[in-house]
């Protein structure tokens, strides 16, 4: 409208579907979380985890922890999965969220809580806040999946979409807490969150006997801090192994440095683990209980998602599949023949992202291949190529041919194919046949461009 002051997108904030103008944030020094002080970290104790287990016992699913026969055979491990993706909101985050909400004073329950999250923590707080009658406000970055934003609203959360990343969302949430008196709840470092997540560790040692190792994904560190504390307190001989995406290895670098350090976070299939600075309380609690750290690449995270869909009939997000990814990548050969538990800690993956992950998993498994081959442009040239592919039992998924930019023989055409094979051996059989038949074959994901 003429005469009205314009509001740019960077100045705007989405509050339950309505665009409102936001106020500028105070300096970072004014937005400190008193429960997560880097100079005075809080070390969670075993009795805190025990107390959490008692308080949340009637409000949290005691998820199954069962043996995977197929993946045990495939990996050579005696492999068990703790199926946290079967919680009501699809992740282990419910444990810490419920315990933290139940630990609030009567006055705090009336005022409510605020948090910053791109997904699972926001879902857990919204759901259990509604169950317990506690007002919950969640600040989500603009990159948060729309599905999760809508679910938080359905669960009764007051959703504010603000910030280009989780850092800006956290600053806004801290400001809201400061202005309103709401308790700010850090999703991976609040002491009660750590204690609540540790209840998963208690359940694991109750459900599976004679465990040799537990392999736990790490983002901010809350899950491994609480769980490692619980497991090691009861069974010190159990080996605790932490796994991170190689694209954001904050805990690994912090362990090397002996203190919390900040690392760069790149885009990763395990988006729930992309935390540049791990929790100070989580690090202080976990550092003495973790026996080993490993980092895993994207192709094995995709492959782990695929294996779980095919062999476990389980839809698990990238962060939740990272523990299995480390095993599939061969990073833990010392676990061969050992009894190992891996938590599948989240299942909130967008359908579109799941499709991409499955395709990448097929490629990593040698079952989706790409090549460029130069064939005769005479009648029957491409038909002959298709017959060769079909004769080997290979499925042709996509084909594209190019003449105009080909600089070799004028009577040649370059053909790019994407095919589906049974496995690496089947793909190698096709590659060999193509090499024998044609002079120019570029095989693999980096196949040469048309020339």
C-alpha cells in the first residue's frame, strides 16, 4: 500500500502462517543460555538418567531392540537395532523433551518454554508440551522442511519461522525467552535433555545381554552423552563408538582438541547431525565414556538408508542411519563376530529426500550405473547397443543421444545411458562387454561430456 513502510523478507518473521515485522536482535553476549555455559559445563550423573527413566516411563515408547538376521549375515556382526524411529514423533528426542518439561516448576509450566530447532526437537517438544498442558514456542529456520513445520503446528506448538539457519533461530528464541520469561531448552545440551536421552542407553542394556559395542550417531552430542553415561555406568566393558558425518565432524575435532571447537558444516544427508559446535555439557559428560570416534562419507549414509528400507522395511533418516553407515563402510572391522547395538534414532525424512537417498544408495551399491558410449549413427546403431544391454539382463532406465556437439566421426552418435544392474559384478560384466564392442566408452558418474 502507498505510504506504508516496506518490510523486507530478511526483516520479516513468520508466526503461525502470518508475516510479521521482527525486531533486531541484541548482541550475542546478551543471549547466553545459562544452562549451557562454556566456562562452567554441567556434567550429568547416572542418578539423573535413573530419575529421568522413572519420570517418563508412562509417556515414552519403550522401543524394540531386535536382531537383524539379514544385516548380521551381510556385515558379519551379531547386529541389533534400537528402533527409536518408532517413537510417536519419529525420534529419540521425545525422551529428553518430556523429562525436561516434567522437571519444570509450576510457575514455569504456566509461562511455557521456547526452543530453536529445524525438526525433531521441535516436534518432540510440541507433542509432549500438548500432552502435559505446557505452552511451547518453537523457532524454526526458513530451511526447515515444510512437513515438520506443519506437524509442529498440528501438535499444538506455536511455530515461528525465523532465521536463515539454526544459529539465527536460536538467537531469536533466546530473545523470546529473555523477553517473556519462557525457559529456553537447548535440544542437545540442556542437562535434563541429556538425562532424558540417556534412558535409551538403559533400555538397550536391559533388552540385549552380553553387548560388546554400541555405535551411536553424534550431532550436538546429547544422545551419546546420556546413553554412554548410562551404559558405561552399568557395563564398563561395553565399547562406545561415536559416528559423525565427515561433512560436519565437530565432536571428533573437539575430542582431538580436548575442548569444544567450532567446525564448518557442509550440506549432508545426515542433516540432523550437522551441528558446527557440539554442546558443552554433552562434551563434558561424554568425553570420558567414548572409546572411539569415526566419520563416514555420504555414499555410505545413502547405502545405509537403502539397506534399511530393503532388509529391515524401515524408513530411517540420514542421521539415524549413520551408525549402520560406519559398519557398511568398513570403518569398524574389529567388531566382526561381536554383538553390536546400533540405535536407528530418527525416521523423519522427506519423501523427496528419501527418493534421492535411495538412488544414491543404488549407485553406491553398484546397482545404478551411468556411461557414455560412441556408436554408429547408421540405422540400427543404437538398436544394437540396446540389444547388448538387454541380452545381459540389464535394465535401461534412461537414454540420451547427441550429434550436434560431437567432434569425431560425422556418422557417429554419442549415447548416455543410465542402467540398473543386480550388483557390482553384473555392472562389471556390462562394462567389459561395452569395452570389447565399442572404441569409446566412458564409465562411471564422471563420464566425459559430449565431444
